[in-house]
């Protein structure tokens, strides 16, 4: 059994924190607060294809769009290094439950 503070426990804790962060979707207002980008700018980035649907943002219904906060923050950080950002996108997509290998019983 892992003792609190052991390397195995710390690794497991950090892994679950990363997974929780990778799937944190927020509304436009929260994203604007975190980034300083206006709603109009976010829509422009969506329309121009800088932010990709089902990766950087998802449409819940005709009035609600949610944004993947960790990936957009990464995109802003790596705006001049797209290869670095796409590594983060690939890591995010790999962690999605729909991309996990199903184990046979």
C-alpha cells in the first residue's frame, strides 16, 4: 500500500490533477477573465480556425459555447510555437476516455 507522501502516491495525485485540468471547460466570461481576451476576439479566433471545435471549444447548444481553458492557455503561451501547442493537444486527446484502449475480460 502506498504511504501518503510516497513517490507512487505523489505520481498518482499529480496524474489525476493533470487529467482534471485537461478537461476543464469554462464559459466565455471565465475564459475572458483568465486571458483578457474579449468575447468578440474569441469568436474571431474560432471563425478563423485558430481555435478548433471539439479541441479548444465545444458547442453545447445554439447559445452556449464552452472553452477548454488549459488548452487555450497553452495556445496563448505557445502562439509562436505551434508544434509545442500541438503536442499539448495530442496529449489531451490521448487522455480522453474515448481514446482509451478497452481491456477485454
